[in-house]
């Protein structure tokens, strides 16, 4: 304004022109410097604000113990910067995607920047996608890199914590294994041994079902000795299937190789015996007898696919060796015990064991009102086969009949040789009707054997359901019925 007034009042044009030019230059310089200073202040203010936010984010990250929560905070922060952040953690075993809630679909063509970082044994892959054309991706990437040292620290802390927990869990598992191995080795009979093995397997492997399978008699004769988490009907169904030619390959492989078998997902295994209550993860652990042959397979099931890890399989090897050492004494005791109660020719229980078992069943029936039926059997014309064809053929006949008897009765029933050509069977939880069916099966199976001589084998069977008699009364009545049956079969 002053310059304009001077220009009007003075008529010296040259002076006016030079003065106005100088004034304009001074004014331009002043306002330019002011503008630049304001820009610097705005930039400085923006940096301070960004650093404040980042420091607040870092404080929040340090409070989180879960790495997924850490990435969730980061993703939310970059969402405010108009970006989508996708995070992948790649370790030795697998790639685990950490999904971003704001992420819909990230195509390969959408990727604007990738940041890779190595954190110990893991590799972090950050994928950044801009949601706006105004986003400064260079600034976003620098912002991400500011967080990387803290993320590395948090992941290292997480890995160290997991390693410590893993070691603590392993030590606890080993201590539990030692305690169970002591309990197993302190048992005196194999039935009790198997009970403790089932308990140990259930606890140490967090199993939903455990069973003990006897494989000592080979394919077709596998049978369950005990279980937890599976009822009798289910066990019978599985037992029938794994003994067929079409199922049980996982068991056959263990018996053949003596090695642990693991099926991560039984639904994907074609030879699995599918049932309505099907385990999703399965571990099969063999136990070896005194001749180092597989005689037991421990079946461990979990209703979650891929539940067991490589560490579990390695621990199963330790478990197998420990249990095998613990049961060695029991196997020796069982061998001595079986020698004392078993007939050496037929391998059936002898008369002394028959007396003990019969007394036990009578006691159980009187105490719990349970049923059982006694079978007394006598081989027809056995003396004539010895006299005509010799004792070798007679012994063969006895062994063949013992096999027939074993294969004709149920798993819960018990067979005995109580004399030269005299046999017995205790049919537990069976009435006379069921016993008659079993007796017919024994006779039918016996008629099919071939002794290689001109002799048709047959047997007479006395059948007596227990009806609160004394031991002697039961045997006398059953023996009388056997005599009646023998007379009838001979047409007398």
C-alpha cells in the first residue's frame, strides 16, 4: 500500500519501477520462507504423530502373549493406512496362514509388496496390498520394517516359551511313564498287567479309546483281551473285520515288522475296519514275547484327525521299550503258571484249573445271580482208536479235538482237558439254549476233521445249566446227562 501511494505521489517513473520490483522480491522471499517453514512443521508434526502411534502399537504388542493377537493388531494398524496385510509363518514342518479379517481375496496380481524376514527357525512373509491409489507404499513398507525387530523378539520369546513347555511336558510324561512301568512290573498276572497298560496308554497319549489285541495265534485268530472307550459289541465287530482278508492290514504290518504303525486319519485308510464310532487318529504299538515275536498290539485311538505328532510317535517307541521291559517278569511268571495249569498235549487248561474255575463261576453266580452252563464231553470209542491205530493217532485225535473245542466256543468261554479222553467247557453268561447251540457246533466241526485213518470221530456231550446246586451236585448231574447222551448215540 505504501509503495502504491509513493508511486502515485511521485512522478519519477524509473524510481517507481525499481522500487516496486524490489518490494515484490522482498515480499516473495518472505512468503516463500514462511510457506517452507510451515511445510517443515507439518512434516515434523506428522512424523511425531506417526512415531507416537507406532510406539503405542509397540506397547500393545508387548502386552500380547499370543502371536496371532500380535498380527491382529498389526493388521488393524495397516488397515487404517488403507492397506491389507496378510501374514504367513513358515516353520520346518508346515505353512500356517494367519488370516486377516479385512481380507477378502488377494490374488497374485494384487500383490504390491512382499517383505520376508527370518526369525530363528521360522520365516515370516508379509504381503501388503493397497486399498487406495493415494497410499505411499514406500512409507507403508518402512512403517512395517520399524516393527520387525519387535516382532522378532516376540517370536523368539514365543519359541523359547514353547520349547520350555515342551520340555516340561516331556519330563512330566516320562515321570508318568516311570510310575506306570513300576505298577505294570508289580502285577502278578497278565490280566492285571493289561489293565495297567490300558490305563497308562490312555493317560500318556490322551486317548479316547485303547484296546489290547492278542495276535499270538496269527491272522484269523486275533482277539481282544481288554479295552477302554469301546463296548463289547463294537469290539466284536472290529475283531471280526480285522480277522477277514479285506481288513486289518495295519495290524498285519505290525505283526510282520514288529514296528509301531501310525495312521493320521483313518478315514483315508482303505483297509480300516469302519465302524459307527471310528477313531480318527490311530497308533498301533507292538509288544514282544520272550521269543521276540509280536504277541500284543496296543491300539490307541483319538477322535481327531492328525492328532498325534512325530514327537508322539517317538515317545511311543520309548513307551514300547519301557513296557516290554516291565512285562518280562510277568511273561515268565505266566509261562510258569500256564505250565502248571495247562495240559501239555492239548494246551487246554488241566483238571486242577477246571476245579478252580468252576468254583469261581459258582461263587459269581450265587453272588450276582449270573448264568453259566457246564459241558462235560467224552470222545466216543477213543480206546478203540488207540488199540487199532496206535497212540500217535490217538494223540493226534486229542490235539485235533482240542482245536475244534477252542474254535467252537466263544472268547469268554473256557475249555479244559480233565482226563484221558474227557473234556469240559464252562460257558459263561450262557443258558441251556445257547449251550445246546455251541454243543451242536462242536459236533459239526469235529465231524469235518480227517485223521488219515478209517475212523469217524464223534463226541458225547452232557449239558447242565447251573441252578444254585453245589459243585458236586452240578458235576454229578452233568455227568449223568453225558452218560444218557452216550447211550442214546450208541442206540442203547
